[in-house]
C-alpha cells in the first residue's frame, strides 16, 4: 500500500490513480450505457450531459480545495474556466471537420468520446513535459507568458479567418499513404473490403477515422495555447491536468448544443484573445509589483468577467437569429 502514497509529480500516486479511474469509469458509462446505440443527440440531451460533467468537474474542484487548500482549489477553478473557454473556439473547428466529411450527428458523439482518449494521453505527455521544463527552468514561464500575449494579439488582428480542412497536411498525407473508402460504413473507423486495384481483401480507413484524426490534431494545436495559459496560473501538474480533462469532458458533451449556435458567438474570439493577453500579461505585472502571482480569486473574477462580456455582446448583437438545425449533413455519405 505504500506505493499509493509515493509522490508523483508533486502529489501522492493515489490522487492520480483515483482521477484516471474516475475518468475511465465516466467514459465507459458514456459509451457502454448512455450511448450504447448510436442516436442523434439533441440540444436537451446535450445540455443535461454537459451539466452532469460540469457538476462533476466543480465537485472535483471541491475535493482539490479540501485536499490541497483554498489557493489550489481557486487555481483549479480558474484553470477549469480558462480551459473550457479556450476550448470553445475548438467547437468551431470540430463543426467544420464534421461538415467537411458529412458525418451524421448520430456518429459524431462516437468520434468525440474516442477523441477524449487521445486527449488524455497527449495532454498528459504535454503537461508532464511542460512541468519538467518549468521545474528546471523557471524562466520559461516568462516565455509562456510572452507567447500568450503574442497569440492573443494575433487572434485579435486575424478576425474571423476560417479553418481550411481540405488543406490540412495530415489529411493530405493520409490520403496519399492509406486506402480510404469513399463513403462511411456505419460507426466503423476501419473496414475490410476488396481492393478494386488488386482484388485482394485489405483494411480501409473510413471518413469517420479521418475525422477522428483531424479532431485530435486540432486539439493538440489548441493545447499549445491552453496549456501555457494554465501554467501561467499554476505550475502544479495535478491541477493543470485535472482541470484540463474535466473542462474538455464537459465541453465535448455540450458540443451538440453549441454547434447549433456557433454562428451567434460573433465576439467570442475577441473575448478569448483578451483572456490570453490578460493571463500572459499578469505574469509580468505580478513580477513588477513584487508579487509571487496575481491572487487566484482576482484572476478568476477578471477571466469570467471578460468571457461573460463577450458572450453577452455576441448574443445581444445576434438577437432574433434562430439556432441552426444542424451544422453538419445527416446523410451517410462521406468524402474520402
């Protein structure tokens, strides 16, 4: 039993194992019970599922508060809010990926849930590497902060540029290297069928697998912004990782509600830009004021205020617009 209390990246092993076990149970329950059969997830189900994951995320924040103290609890909540808000921009990209491949809504949840498995692994690697770098070279935090400020300014100036799925290098590579079916084959990522060129039976990737790969790549790209943002809030790998994963779980569940309303969040990108600039600049401001860091309560309040203002302005300026029925086609036809 002593191994459970072995310190792993600043926290006892039982806390890490408990969190991973909880996430594994949630994913098994989601895929094996709630969505055993593929069905189209409506707005009502999406909102309830999101509320469930958000409640769990906040409850876990209470555990962090109780176990590690009020400051750690506040840092977790700040990281949770920042990650959830930054990941909202990812919703736009995911919607375009599903639309490009014409993935029916009843199969989109499967892609999102399996995508979370990749998130758990890839973000774990990125956060572990980031924590090791920060521990040995603390000045890297200033590079993270400068990167966030520069990224925020670039987002402000870039406007509403859209993600071009067709020009993605990974998609071009897969099309050159792997056999791909012209259409979807139900919920299958890979199928065995006869190769028209050779007549031999071989494995083919389906458009559903291509969509999954691009969703994973999009998450890695967005993690380049979000992980430095949370390291600017706290350097505790446990808080960084757990707040990341819980925020993503809740947002993926909310996807089906948000995807019908993304056209209304016209000022969200600007609000997210300001959040990145604020999080990056506060590192330098705290240093100039001789503070270890800006108090977590202040960071959380300002972050929520910026996001609330952006969302309120968006909804007000687009009032009267109806939610779109679907952001993607519902046919079983896909593009290879």
